C-alpha cells in the first residue's frame, strides 16, 4: 500500500522545480500571472532573496509540489491509498486528492503565507534526539507555559513554538541540560496560539471558496486522521494554530498497512518517516520485560506531578493550582500576571466593580501575559441587576477573554450562557470546540449538576430568538456542559455554605461519575477543591480525595500583590484559625446567604448579623424601636437613616435602576433592605481603603485557611505579608505537599 507525502516550509531550496517548469510551462505561466511575479525566477534564481520569506515560500512550495504530483502521475504513478502533507504540504495533498484545483490552491496558500508572514513577536526552536513527551516535560519543568510543541516531526525531532522572549530563554535552558537544538529562521510562532489573528482572518477568507471533500483519504495535521466529509475549510483554518502531528500521522499510515512512502516536492520527510518507522518496529519487536522481584524505586514526587494532567494541558499550566478571584479587585492584575508567569492560574477579581474598571484590569493582565496567556476573569452572578451582568459579559467578549470563574450562581443566567455559547465552533472532526470556558464555583450538588449539563433549552431558545446566538452555536451548546471545570467550594472565606470538604468533594465526584456515564462528552470534566486550602497537608489531602486541582483564596489576600489596604494585611497576618465568623452577604442580604469574614479586632460580623435580625423581625424602618434606630445612626451609618436612603435613591437613579427604586418606595421592607445593604457596601469600601478612623467596621472576607497558613510560616521570613508573594506561596504549598505525599507511609 502506498502513501504520497509532501513537505512543508523548510524544504525550499534555490533551483527547485527546474525540470517541472520546463515540462509544464502553461501552469507555470498561469501561476506567475496569479501571483504577480515569476515563480520560475523565484525558485531558480531568487535574485531578491525572497525564497525564504514566508509569503513567497508557501506559494513556491505549493507550485513545485502540485507540479511534482502531476509529473509523477504522468509518469505512471498510481494506486495511492493515502495522501498527507506537512503543514503547507497538506495543501498539495488536498489538491492531489481533488479537494480543489490548482488555481484555488495557489490563492489559498498565497493568502495563508501573507497572513502568517504578518505574525510577529514569535519564534521556533527545533529540538533533536528527544520525543514529544520529553520535550513537553522539559518545557513545563522550565515554566515556559506560553510555549507549545508545534511540530511533532518524529520520535527524534520536535519543534517548539511561542513568543520570542520565551524562545530566547528556552535555548540556554536546553543547552544547560545538554539538549541539542537549532533556532529556526521564521518570523512568527507558527502552529501556536500566537497565530490566532491569522487564523481568524484566514477563516473569513475561506468563506469565499467552495472546497470539496478529498476523493482519496488525506491525513490531517491537526488530528492525524483522515479529513471527515464537509470539514475541509474548517480544518485548514484550524491547521494554522494546531500542532503538526506528523509522528502520529506516519504511525496511522503504518498501522493502516502503508509500506511505501513517495515524497514529492522535496526530500525532508523521508528521513522523518524512517525514524518513526524504526521506532515503531523497535517497539513492536521488543521482548516483554522480565519480571523483577522488587519494584524499582519511585521517582520523587514533584509539584508539577500533582493533580490532573488534563487540567494543566487544558489551561496551559505547569501546576494544577488556581487562585480564585477576590471581591472588588483584591485579586489584582499584578496578582493574576504573577501567577500566570509561574505556570499557575489566577482569576481577576471583578465583583462590585464597574465595567470600565473591569476592562482596565483585563487590559493590564493581557498586556502582561498576552491574549492567550494562562489567566481568567471572575464573573459573579448579579441577582438584582441582570443588565449589569450582561454588561460585564459584553466586556469579556470585547476583549476575547477565554476563561471565566463563575461565582454565586444558583441557575444558568442568559448572560453566562451567552458567554459560553458564543465561544463554540465546530472543529475539524465535527465536534464542538470550546473557545470560551467556564470554571464554576459550586457548593451544592444541584448547582453542580446544572453546570455539568448543557445550557437549559429555554435559555438557548431565547438567545437564539433574539439573535444573540447563531443556530450552529445553539446546536453545539446542547452537546457540551456549561463547564468542563467544577470547583467544589467547601467552607471558604467570602460566600460560603459552610461545607465540609471530606463530605462535599466525594459526593460531587460521585455526581460527576454519574453525569459522565449518562452523557458522551468529548472532553472530561475536571473537579477541583476550594475552601480551607492553607497548608501543605490540606493541599495533599485535596489531591488524595481526588481533586484534579486546588483553589486558594484567603492566603492570597495577605500578599504583596493583593489590592487591599496595608491596614487589612497587617490585621490578617496575625490571625489564627478561630478568628473568623459568619455574617450576611451584602449582595444577597434578603436571601440570608452568608460570607465568612474576619472577626478579630472588628465589630462587622456582630453588626451585620444584627441588621439581618432586624430585617427579619421588622417590616419597615419606621417599625424599628427608637433606641435601635439611634444606635444604627450613631455607630453603624454615622448619619440619619433618611440621609442613607437619599444616598441609596441617588445611586439607583444614577445606575438606571429606577424600577427598583419605585418598588422600594412602595414596599417599606424592600426599602429597609436597601438601606441596610448600604452598610455592607460601606464596610467593604473602608477596609479596601484602609481608613483608620473606622477600623472596627472593616468587612474583610477571609477563612480559617489563612490562620493555618500563618501558623505554618510563623518564625520564617514569610511571617510578614511584606515577604509573601502569591506565586511563591503557591509553589511553597505544592512543593511541601509533594514532599508530604512522597513521605506518607503506604501499605
């Protein structure tokens, strides 16, 4: 059985195609007319040194490859079972298999070359004598979370691609480890996320063409499997950013029975094929290892080994470690960026912020990490004002935010569904590709079940009817869960249901098992644990319980990067596990939802609970006892309640919430709730600002995990928050957790 293969960029050489140009002068002339320059002169003489420039290289290689195939056919070549091509060579393979004619193929590669040549700021390094898994591990160990293995060429050669700065650092890192490598002379980080702008533009360009399915199977770079019917354009667009899986392609062909590989248009792939063939033969013929009486010593457990490899790969991380988005921007752009650079994941805190403030934070994070760097943005449910939630989603979509942390949701809102579904498209294999991901924080099984299910039909139908979603997006949304990542939140700082992790996580894992048994999702659902993660033992326990990743919160609030006041950090660094309490949540005051807050040195928990008790037992502000009213005005609000209501009314008018204002004026109990809520907003604001004159009213969300962390670092330089950095805390916890697990006695 025979396969015909075509090389890609890198196979170009001055003088290529001479005999082909003489044999097919009409095709050469047509190509030159379409390109606007002489392809014969470019390939044979290259007088202006353009042959190695991407925008010229790709059309030249396509012309030579297409003519080489025609010449091979005219010379008696036949009985082709498969076609394949490496990167640009895939266009030659598709043309040879009848997916498009010569002129169409040349137009496609010309535009492709122009777009790829315009991609700047990236680079590529070829690594030899190592396979893909070895190279991937090296890249991860070095913390190069923005780099990817872009070309898996053979078991002895890979190409790493990504941003130029990281590529510059990768070379010396490899040299120190005795690894052979070569820097490639390319203008961009091809076959990586850096090519997404080119991919989007090329996808629009492809819409003008009617591309057929190949008449002979063509193995796609992106999947290492034959092109499915009707996916030619989609797969060509995806190919620009997807890795070239050439080793898998060759193995697929070998397993299919291919014994002869014919390379046309160059001679660089034949050696790679033989390397893969030899490795495959050695694997098949190797004798089974003899049993040994005692097991080999286990490799030392490392921080990067903890948790789920699927989770780390999904989000481009080195570590299965996440820092949640803290309220009112406490999880700052600096905090998120620092974690991302360390190969961890942080979420920008947005609760309580206006869209313009959120937008500013997103821009700062993207400037530090790039649009596709490992980072996310917190999206909190707004039960009072759905329009405000929609406005935040508009910001997320405008800035192409690819990951959100969904907090305080009890049902799937139109805004959250719109975010998730507008990021869906059909992949090369026909399955949904999720470009917008949701990491859901849940503390109740029924909410977890809703996130593990597709969006509700009623919400999808409404979004489809209003034009917020396309028909394809709505169809694809019914095939995927709302979230592929579920964070089980036990008793944490901030909003909490007080769950016990050793009860809650196993229950949720069993729920996940049942859901996955019922539904045939293409991707697995990962499940993490939050709440109480403040020591290495707690991190280790989370992974032993089955968590795919861990999420920290309170420990990050007491760091240099946290955007809260020094006064709050000074208070937090000295607390112990017993120094927190529960109080009503200001944003869900009427529902009685709770937040866990600092108790030591402040009156807020007692006063917050007092306000909720008054709301429960009285029907209006006028119904309050005179002494109670005086106490509130003197110590809680520091002004008459009429003035507080006037402030509330002005705010509602300024934010366009006039209907809520009218309802409160008609319903005294609603008015009382809005006035009492003012205290919660005030106490959070003065804590962030660090106002010294009213310290007893500080509202500081934190859990006992911070107390346990403080105990762990007592007597070390990290006892002071001024020496605590969010990424260093993460690495300390993970390293010590790995040591803890490695030393744990096993039967």
